[in-house]
C-alpha cells in the first residue's frame, strides 16, 4: 500500500478501532508494520538509511498514533537528538 493510502486508512479507521480491544487489533498491527513499510519505500527512494518505528500505543491505545523517523548518524532514540515525529 502506498503512503497516501496508508495514511488515509489510519485516518478513516482510527476513531472506530480505538473503541475496540487493543490486543490483536488489525489496525494496530497495520500501523506497526504496513504503515512503516509504506514510509520506508518513500525514504529508500532517497537512498536514506533511516530507522523507522510506528505505534498505535503500548499495551493500550495512544491518543494518536505516531511514527518516528530517525537518522542514525544523529540519533537512534527518541530520547535525544533531532528527529521528526
């Protein structure tokens, strides 16, 4: 799935899916894996070696899903450095 369609899926389904159990949720798994892969395709076009991670929450739904894009030359953690989220 391309990045546009991935973002659209998350935006369209987020509010309803948050009402459902978090464990084994299809959208939560999509965010962790397929969404990251959609972003990876875009970043690899620029020959970038970014570290990507997305999450719908940790054990429970977050208020909003997030994606971090880290340049390992600068930082490998969201605890320090400069990175877009």
